[in-house]
């Protein structure tokens, strides 16, 4: 079974975390230089040091890591955290309610703390102690409060690289307090969101549809609105636009892909108790808000976790009853899945294929985008994978898990400097400690994309999970990944003996392209159609080898290729299925000699009396004919006659008709058909019998014989209604 391996590192010197000496997946610091002489303890210490990890933090200057770690733990225990984020893949940025900033640099090779930096510049410069949120860019930093005040910091000499941490005193900051629009005299939890160009900031707070406002004075629309958008220009904030959410907002934020796109996620509860989640995508055009997309989902109960995917195309929702659901922008909604526990946190992996959920106790569970659970375990001598990764076993007194964040984002997936390290998941516990979970993936040799996960499923024999994952891939946006996954699945299944279960899986896999959830664009069809058709041809011949004739015939009809019908014709004839052989031959003829369009007259001039006389000899009820009829037995040679425009007729069941056909045209068409050699991959070769022109009678290749006789220059054909 496919299993994800992890290591957990606790950055603490306290004894609140207890890890066994035989546990090689959990690590914690110690300050005992001379531990007791225990064989297991000595073995664990030797293992940690040979791995390159820290067992006892050093206190040498200038870093003084041990003292800095103790100071960090004291601050986390006594202060409220405003912001807890990754500055970059190897640096954590923490801002406390007092304004103290903490930067923690880690070693990406082993997950240990490398250095801790404290910045006290903003302490004492904040407007109030009731700070709600903070957001920092390369040029500005904004602090919001429970009232209509904001502290705006402008950096005169910003760092050239936004991701590198520098103390603010080196950036020549200018601090200014400003007043925001909004209702006065009310304490609101104001949240911030910058756009990607960092020239606009969004301020929002939660509100209810049933809020009551005083009659006097009259409340302005700008005060009723709970979403305000400001332009940021050095030390100025200018109100651009505002709006009020229709329902109770859960999240409102700027897109991390487009600078003028806003996502709103709202919850609506009807009078009957029905809960609906509404995901809206808004566009800021000429300082006006326009709605470009709305998705409404009817939920079984109230949501407890909502998380948007890294590419902002999928949304994950967890409800308070443990129900899980994934929806995307194309209205594709997964089936509801019940989780083992009620999640309180959820985070997408940066490669947009896996989701990690967790509860407050530190129990974690992995899912792919088809909501199939994935087993995981900590590194150990024994293989003991489980669907739940339980971290609560390491604590003597259970803390509350508040936040989980990946160090890598989808925006820096292509950064070559970070492509040799494993991914780290940052864990924020209430009042400490800080921990990181390392996802062991052998130096990220491969990204955890859908094709890689599907390969792991196939290696473990879980073909159905791989097919379900394939069905969630969008061909328009991830066509290369979808094609790679499809090729891997088809190749794997064709190597195995065919049975109804594998046949159904092959149909579902190919159906991801031939019968997609939404129509494919022309560009996708032009790029991938040839490769997918080759896979479908392999499936066709795989069906023939196991004599699944009817399904092979239907697949050949979908593909509309001449040689497939000829392969089916020859193979059916070899096994004695003459009806299918004839039907396949008829279809091959229709493809090789398609029906010509009707013509109003045989020639343009009015003096072509011979053609008109010949056309009048054809029965009035026949308006469509076919070209290239298989050669019929020729009893006697006939003198050359002018050929009509239409020489091939599509007959109804048990219909007899007379068709004037030129002998020379029949002979030329028959010789053309005889020159074509179908590509019968591993199947019996075709066996066309050429009938002599001088023979008095001949027998056709089908069971039903057709007599032909000379009747005033015409051939009498009897059709028995074969498809």
C-alpha cells in the first residue's frame, strides 16, 4: 500500500514533550550534557548525530541558540500571536501582539533550528494593544485594530528580495496612524489581504444579515459595507470601492494568481435549516466590483473547515459531522466522504493533489483529490502504516493545535534552489511548542503530482484508486499530467489478463478523455488526440485477443478507423462469427468509400441526354446511393454503358432493386479494395477472394448468397437486411 513517511521535530527544551529512545521518527532537543548511561539512549543520540541533527543545542556566540530557544518558548507561553507564517521556504516569521518580531531560520536538510532573530523596532509604536491582524509586503506593513484605526509602515529602503528577513531599523521605516471607513463605535475583528502587485489591500470583517442599525443618524452605505478595498501609496490609503456580502462571510481575500480578483466564501442558512456554501469570484474593473463566477453547494450541515486549492480552482469543505467534499470551478462535485474525526484544520499540499486534515489534538489524515484516504507513518524500523498520523502521543499535557502551514507554496514550485529539499509542515500549538513535520520524499526527487501518486497506487496494486484520481485531472489545465497518468494505467492493465473488472477500469480510464465531465477545447484535442487514440487502439486489440467481440465493435465505431474493422472482420471470420464479420466489413466499406453528396443533375449541359436517360431508369424511391460496392458475380460480359452518378445504394431490409452499374467501374473499385492491406496486429490476415470475370457463377464471402443475372444490362441485387 502507498504510504507517506514523516519525521517530526519539536523545537523545545521543556520536558512537556516525551519521545521514546526507540522512536526514530520523533526528535526533541535536550540540554543534558551527561545523560545517564543507557544503551538505548546512547543509540538514539548516535543516530541523531550521524544524521546531522542537533541533539544538544549549542550556546556559542553569535547565535547563542540555546538561550534564544528558551526566550522563544517563554514568549510563546505569555504572548498572543498575530501572524505565524513562512517568510520563505527556510524562514518562519512570527509577530506577537506587542509588536515583537521573531524570525526562525531552519536547516532544510534536517529540519533543525539554525538561528533565531528578534526585532523590537515596532514595540511601543502601535496605536493600541487591541491588534487584530497584520500583513507585510516588501514596501509596506499594516496593523489593524478593533476600532477604525490602522498603523501603516512604509519602508524607504526596502529589501531587494522580499523573502529575506531584515530588521526594520535597516529599512528606514516611516510609521503613520490612519483612520479607516466603517461603522464607528463598534469593535470589529478586521482582517487584511494584499493583492499580488501589493498596491491594494482588502479589509473585511464578519457580519450578519440580521444586523440592526439605529434610525438616527442615517447610516451610510460605506458604513454598512463589510469589505473595503484601499489603494496603498507610500504612507497613504485611498478607498477604492466597498461592498457588503450577501450572506455570512467565512473568508474574503485577494487572489494569489491575479491582482484584481477577489474570492468570497459565504454561508447561507435557510429558515428550514438548510446550509448552503457560496463561493464567488469577483473582478475589480474600473474601481467597480463585477461577479464573474458563483458556485453554490448544499451541505449536509454547517462547515467547520474551508480551504481553497493552491491553483484556486478547487475548494475543500469539511462539515461538523465529519463529511468531506471537493468542488471545482467547473461544477464538478465529489461524493461525500466521512472522515475518521471532526477536522478543525485543512491544508492543501503545494502540488495540488493531496489534502491534509487535522483536529485540535494533532491527529492527521491524508486524502487525494478523489477523497481516497492515504496511509502514513513516522519513520521507524517497522512498517506500520495507518490512515491516521497521531501526534498527541508525544505530549504529557495535550495542547491545542492552532495552525498548520506548508513551507513551499504553489508560486515557488519552480524555484530550482528549493528543488533538492523535502517539504516541511509547520505546526503551531497554543502556548507552544513549535514543531515541524518533514515529509520524507528522498529530497523531492519527484513532486507529489497526480501522475506520481497514480504510479504509487499502481505499484501497490490499487488500480481503482489510480483511475479515480485520473478522473479528477483537468485536461485543459494539466493535459500532460493527465496523458501520463492515462498511459501508465492503460499499459498496466493491458499487461494483465482481461476480466470484467479490469475491462471496466479501462473503459473508465479512456472515458476521462472520450467522455469528459466538460467538453475539451480544440487545442487539447489537437495536442492529445493522437496519443489517446493509440491507447484506445491497444484496448481494441486487447478486447479481440480475449474475444470480447461486441465491445470491440462498438469501440471501433467510436474510433472510425478502417483497419480496425478489417481486423475485426478477419478475426470474426476466423472464429466462425460470420454475422460480425459481415457487419465489420460493411463498416469498413463505409469508411473506405464514403457516400458522395447528392447532385441535382449529372451534368451541367442540357444536351446530355444519355445521362438523363440512365438516371430515369433508377427507381424514384432511392435518393441516396453508395460508391464502391463490393464486386458482384459477373455472369456475362456486358457492353460498356454510361455510368450513373450514384452507383452504391444503402438498402432497407429485404429490398430488391436494380442498379445500373458499369462493369469497368466495378472492376476498378474491386481492384482498389484488393490493394488495401489492413494492419491486423497479431490477428489472422484478411482473405479476400477475387472472382473471375469469365466465371458463370460465384459465391460471396457471406452466408447469404446473392444471385446475379443479366437483365437488359442491369444486375439484380437482393439485400437481406444485414447491418
